[in-house]
């Protein structure tokens, strides 16, 4: 039975309850983080908590807990749940108040943390993706719980026999519905730069760091969406998916139709970090 943390208590997931007046339920007024725990240790915790603070500041909230308090909660949740590797999910909403667009600064936030086993990657065979114009708001750098556009995009991808939707805005690549994107051509790895148009992915940043440390040219720059048509490799990254090669885009083969050599190099670097963490 999964054990979760909710507002100071550890309890079975089935017993966790929130009020129907919680602003997360009524307005999607909140933020979240998802990150792996490898060998029972939260991975890149400082980076995830820093991004959490950025998201909270963006919606006019303060972090109710210190780094040490968060770390203690994560350690307890990990210890109470099964799995050498786990995926942790934390959600902070503004809390309970009368339904009104205006909010008071003295509302007590709702704090929730849960965990589930993180399944090992069983295949590096690659996935299919589609491209779509980015329909989301202009603060995609904030990791808010207002995820309906991503839900709809993932559903549309599935109806097309694909796994992910890769997005563009005004002809420029942004990111996936729930991932960051890398484009590889002629031995050069490129990914869109940090901006309000994309989430500053923790795994994205780590991949850039690992590649540069291994002497691979890796650029953060604007990418024309048409560059995907001639790419040798395309990857998507996220904290739970890690690095995934895209071998089919809009029903067209990407590169050789198999995971490429730079993907294998990047994935080997990542797996080494993970297993020895």
C-alpha cells in the first residue's frame, strides 16, 4: 500500500483527502515537481527545489518549507514505499478558501507528496512522435498543475499511433507536451534555450552538462521546426523518461530509423550517473 504525505501526516494513499474548496481543485492554482530517487536518494534535489521556488514565485506563493524539511519528508516517503528507484511527485496548492478569483495571502497551502516505483528502462528502441503548434500559455517556464493542454496533446499523439507531441510556436521549436527536445545534425546536439516558452528541464540541463563534459558540441539556441525534417537524431528528455530517442516523426523515419550513436553515448553517460548515484 502506497504511503503519502499530506499536510503534516503520513497515511495510505486511499485515505488522503482534500477539500472541494481547495484552490488546486477549483482553479488549478498550484505547482508541482516530479523527480526520481535513485538508490533511495532524491536525484538533483537542489535543482528541483530551485525550480519549485521559481514556479512558486511566478504564481505569487512562498515556499512553506525549508530545504531541510523537504528533504526529511522525501526521505520518509521513500523509506515507507517500495522500490530501489522511485518517482516522487510533490504538489503545492494555494490551499482552501471561498471560491473567488482573488486570493488572500494568509491562506495555508496544501502540501502533498507521493511516490511510486520507477520502472527500469527495458528498451531503447525509440518512439514515434507528431508535431503540433504549441497552444499553451506564455509562462511554460512555471511548472503549474494546469496541465489540460498537455493531456490533450498526449491524447492526440496516441490517436495518431505516437507517444509524444513535439511543439512549435511561430515556426520555432519549443518542447514536448511533457518533455524537452534535442535535435542532432552533423554531430552537433542542439536544444532550445531557456525562456518562458519552455520548462527549464532538470534532465535537459544534466544532459547538456554531460555531453559538454564528454567533448560533444551541444548548443542551446533557437531551432527552426523544419530542422526536424532533416535531423539525424531527435531525443526527448524528462525526469522519469530520462533520454528517449524519437525514431519516427509524423509517420516519417528519423535518421536511420534506429537510436543513433550520439543517443547511445548520452544514454550511457546518464545511466552511469544513475547507477552510481
